[in-house]
């Protein structure tokens, strides 16, 4: 039995500690960019406004991926500081993916501010994402010590997975809501594992790699992060329909307004019944999903079981992530912090 500790940090405290550890290196990495792309990167990261001045209204996000990298190193018995290059790489890749995703999805808002492509233009935002991508690989490749090459290879495999996941997500847009060719919940799950789970798994794995862990432990942490990513995406899909705009930074019913094929909608349609049929008719129609129509669509998704089943989906993957952590020989305090963080991410409202 693990000995009790007089003080155990909350998830918020763990996130804050890891952000503080990584922040100087992250600032240094962004500072190496061309001044213009660096300005856009600072805006995307929530550090500055479009004039390059500190923005009190900007949100830096929670730093989940950088925290996973630091905890990945600590969980294999290393000092969390060795994971900082991996944390920087994961955060830069995450930011670049958001820049490009907002363009592809035509999302005008990000964290309650205009998305970078709305603030600077589409071309500049694409370029800023490219710059962050390149700097992520560079920062990791320049890591001192014997593990840089392995870490870079792992990151590159993850980048390929991200592209594959995004490609499938875009292809889903042209597929029907029902009948032959409709997107099945299992297909959506496979897409989400690449688009969301791969980078969370990579962040944990990079920390373990830079901490000198054996390949088997690295692979186990990567799997745990991928399952966490599926739970994270399921919660994200719930928030995309029912989230509070003041917290999510996006309009209420945002995903329904855009007719996005997210898990709550797909599992609602797959369940059959009157509500599912009415929902399919609405989604197939040319009617704009706004105002009362959007509220009605959300009610239909809920009536057809979409919200409940998605919450169950999130819980299943979170439980699997916890179980996977038990398969690795991790140090107890760090493993406990990972458990706390994993659970926190399921209960989030942002």
C-alpha cells in the first residue's frame, strides 16, 4: 500500500508548476522565430495582442501537453527539467495544429478572441503554424544528451498521425449522415485517436524518452496518453454542443451550427428512434442551424442518447488510461499526479 502523504498537489497546482518550469524555454523558442511569425505565435499562445503588447485578456490555455511531458519524465524517476525540450515541442505542435485547424474549420474564435487567421489573415496564420512546426522539431533536435534522435523520431511519427487524423476529419464532412457511407462511431474514434490522442501520448512518451526510460515503458505511457486523448476528445465534443461560451470561448451549439460530425451526434444517429430520425432529417435539410433550431437540434441529440453515451465513452477511455498507467514501473508520487491530472481532464468545463 502506498504511504499517505501530508500534502498532495491538486491538478491545478501540478499544471501551474509545470507551466512555470517550461515557460522560459517556450519563450526562448518563440523568440527564435522571424519577428512577424513570432508575433503571431505570441498571439496564438495568448501572450500578446495583435500589436505585440501583453494582452491581459489573452488565455494561455492549461498547458496540458507540456505538463504531461514533465510528468512523463518524473514518472520514470527523472528530474522533470530533462523533459522541458519535449514539453516545448509538444506545446508548439499543439499551437500550430490549432492555427491550421481553425482555418480548415472556419472557426472565427479561439479562447474568446479572434482566431489568428481572422486577426492576421489566412496566409500569415498558415505561415505562423509552419514556423511553429519547424521550431518544435528544431527545439527537440537540439536537446543535449543521448536521447534527442529517439525523441525526434517519436515526434515525427506523431506529426504523421496528426495529419492522418485531420485528413479523416475533413473527409468526414463529405460523407452522409445516414445510410451507406455514413461515419460510424468506431471510425470517428479511430480519427480522434490520431488527431487528439497521438499528441497527448507523444507528450508523455517524450518525457519518458528524455528521462532515459526503456522502450517498453515509453510505449506504455504513449498508449495511456492516447486513451486519455480519446476521453479528452469525448469531453471536447460535449462542450462543443453544450459548453458555456464564457468558458469555452466559442458560441453555444458551435459544433451543431457547423454540422460537424462529432461523437454525440454520430452515436445519437446510430441509436435509432424518433429523436434520431428527426435529427437526421434536420441535418440533411438546407435549414440553417441557428438560434431555436440549434437548441432543438441539441435537444434531439440529448433525447437520442448522444450526451449520455459520449459521457460514458469518456469514462471508458479514462478508466483504460488509468489501467494502462498501472502496466508501467512508475514512481509512485509522479504516477499519482498523473492519475489526478487524468481525472481532472475528464471533469473539465473548458
